[in-house]
């Protein structure tokens, strides 16, 4: 009898629409974007209908509100911002169908070209579902980056929120931006774009605190995950990365600004065929610090730069003049890293002659060449640290 009763409650929760479900403590309202005029043929602009639906559910005072993007439907959305704060404690934006962007750049004329789907100032937001968000960015990939709408999804100033299960593909540039946000979880997502697509980062984080990324698959033409300025307590784990440029802290300090990045943990990531693995990249003109970083339990499969710090980044790669400024990089741990490098140099620690990298730790590192019979080496400039256990290739610290 108890099992039967639980089943009835589940059915009521799934199928109630435009009514309040208040059964043994469950209080939710469920709405469908089709009820607000959205058209799921993939050609009619449904952004106004989605915005109407959002404004309606955002105004509901019910504890939990669910807005459904139904399956077996394709919705064309022009640039739209879903704004908060909302009255309900929690809003679920349930994507079961497909959302696609406009193909023509003219759609963004007079608008912020850096945004397509934006959630702003929403607390308790849960975007999830088995559906797909397609940025259809191929029309821009051969054009100048300034002509690109920069992002597929933006979560700005959203607190205690999450993105899960959704598939994001072919953004014109970055697929997901987390900015000005506190306590945000990304899990069980799949992000894909061609390896040749420019600047199509999977996830970019900046000005954010307490961000978790886990159990996800990311492959694109740029960083799988990039971590920008003013970020603290970032935890990335159980991610498959590739193709792409790896997981990067940076680039940082490009405008000569004071960088503040700390308490970053990257764990249990598998890199396959990426340009970089665990990377920290800062501009020479920058100031400030990157500190308290841990890369651990990482696997590299034919990665060009498995471990790399570049503290001398500038506009002309390979021809950077030495400057007296720089972002301080210290207290960085590399622990239990293994796999293969597709280049001769598996560990690169290119630090500034003026502001050295300090407090580096290499512990239990085993990297070998992806090419049979070849050896790999380490390259260091003004890098200071220590080793524990076996480290291969041999370290080259200046201490």
C-alpha cells in the first residue's frame, strides 16, 4: 500500500499543469511554455513567449515553481534575459526539448553581442533536463571575434543555483558563463563544439565564489573550463576534457589589473588530445596573486602541455620582453598526475624573472611520451618548489 501511495504522488507531481499540487506537503506549480504562446517549430521566434512565461512563474509565491520546455519541440529564441529576484523559493527551468539560437548576426544589432540566454539575479534557480541548447555558432566561426555573440548561457548574480543534465552544443563562443555568482553547481552536463571552432570555451567563471563543476563531459575549440579573475573556492572534479585547450586558470591581468584568485581545486579529470592539461596563464602587465591551487588525480592521453605555467603571457607569443610587473603565483600543488605527452616537454614552468613562482609542489608525477621510444623533459624559468615521491620527468626547480 505504501508503494502504491508513493506512486500516485509521483504521478500527480509529474502531470499536474497550471494547478497547485499540494499533496502531503508537496506544493508545486507546473507550467508549460506552450501555454504562453511559444511555438515549437524551430522557425518562429518564441523569445517573447518564454519571457512572458518566465515573468509569470517568477511572480508566483508558491514555494516551488516548474517551467517546462517540452520534449519533441524546437524553440527559436532571440537574445533574452530572465530576470529576478523571484517570489518563490525555488524555480525549476526544465528543458526537455531543444532551444536554438538565430543564425544571422543581424539579430544582435543594437543589443549586447555578448549575450544570448541570460539568467540575472535569480536565487534558487535550477536549470535542468535532458534537452539541448544549440548556439548554431558555425555562421560566426570564420568571422572576426568581434562579430560573435559571445555566450550561449549566462548566469549573472545568481545565488544558490544550478545547471544540470542539459546538453549544450556549438556556441558561437563560450557555452556557459558564471559571473558575479555565489554557490552555483554545474553537474552532469555535456558540452561539445568542433575542435576547430574558435574561442568556444565550455565553461568560464569569473567574479564568483563557491562554484562546483562535476560529472561532466566537455570538448570544444578552447578551454574546457577557464577560471577568470576574482574567483575563490572553485572545485572541479570528475570531468572528461577533450578536444580543447584543457583546464586553465587565466588568462589573468591582461589590463594590468590586480588579480585575486585562490582556493582552486581540480581533481579526477581525464584529458584526451588537448593542447594543455593543468594550465595557469598570466599576463606580464598584471599584478596581484594566484594562490592555493591543487591539481590532483589527473590523467593525460596525448596532451601537448600536461603541466604548464606561463607567467610571461603577452600579445606576441615567443617574443615577450621582460617586465618588472607580474601576477604572483604561489602554493600550487600537482599530485598524482600521470599519462602521456604529445610533445618533448611535459612540464613547463615559465615564470617571470621579476616575480618568481614559489611554493610549487610536484608529488607522484609520472609522464612519458605518447611516441614510442621518445623521452620527455621539464623546462623551468625561475620556478621554486619541492618534490615528493617519484617525479618523471625529472624536475628543474631553481632551489
